């Protein structure tokens, strides 16, 4: 087995960018989901509410964050931050964030045609998420719950064999795609060594309706949830991919062997 793709999503719920190599840390890939958008009521925004967010793509280029939308592009320094701290609730957790730049707020608000604000996670204050399967808190970025989503190529091959129109792995927003032999074998990994890093399985990932957003049109479709519900539904939840955490930080690269421990 080996690493097939590495993907980062600098801004939560926007499209991401593939990397040949990247630094994995305990809270997630470096600069992954370090920024998010909130509405006027300070509620974080995702593709659940605004599927058009999928039409944006975020990337880290040198010391800057770059976001593209169709023929528009904007960038800002990674370390840029304002002075106004605030708390944002992400499901059951609290995250401390800071404002970034009014120029960026205007960029997103104009395109989305609704008032939104770009905020950055305050790196000086950890966001903790309680992991039921481990009975402990872990530090995490601004992801919904877990630092990493790992997906096997065989799982993608199986769902595509059942769909009328094949889909890309980016529907499932993984961080690491692994070349595998059996569909959904990633559900059963206990821990793995990848490059200089160590990863530990947390649990299979329960999926929401975001996987039905077509990232090229920014609209909801019926698939793949309709098909997945026929063979990946357990306890009224649909599972695809697995959540993992990094227990030893380091660099991973496309092509790195994946050694199960």
C-alpha cells in the first residue's frame, strides 16, 4: 500500500488542493482548515448551507493562502490576523478565532451574495475535541471533529462500480488517499506508519449530505448517498472513509509506503 493523494483544505468547506508532500501534525495537516467563514450570527458556514462553496479552491503557496473562484483570485499572508478575538461553536466544541481582513470578508460576501466573515483559528489556544472511542480529548483544527480523513482507492472503485456516473474522490473530501486492495479496508486499520509519521484510527467516518454536492456545479445531487445507503448504512448512518489522528508528526509524500502496525 502507498499514499496516492495528499489534499489540504486551508479554508473550511472550500475546495482543497493536492500536494506532493506536506507536514502532518497532531491537529491536522499544516494550515489545513485553519480558516473558516461565519455568517452575521457567528454561525460557521459549510456546503450544507451554501453548496456553492465547493466552487472555491484554497491552497497554500509559499507564505500565502490563495483562494480561487472561477476567474477570480485573492491571496493573503498566512500569518495575517486582526486583533479581535471571538469564540465560534463547531458542533459540540468551542474554537477561538480572530478576524483577518475586511478585504477578504468583502471578496467572499460579494460572490456569495450574503454577508460573511473570514476568521482564522487562534494558534495560541488549542481547540479540544472529545473522542468517545478513545475516551480522551485531542487537539484539532477547524474540521468538524477529527484531524484527518483517510480513504482507500478500492472503496472509491466499489462505489463507482455501482453508480451510473462515476465521481471523483474529492466528493468525500479526504486528506489522504491510500492505494488499497480491498474496499473499506481502511475501516479496520488500527495504526499505520506513513513516511516519518504515525497515525491511529479513531473510527469510520459518518457522512452528511455534503458528499452529494457536485463540486463542479455547486449544487446538491441525489448521489452518492442514495447508493451508499444500500450497502454502507449502519445504525442509521452512512459511513465512507475513516477518521484518523496523527500521533507522531512529520512529512508524508505521495508514493510513501503505508505500513500497518
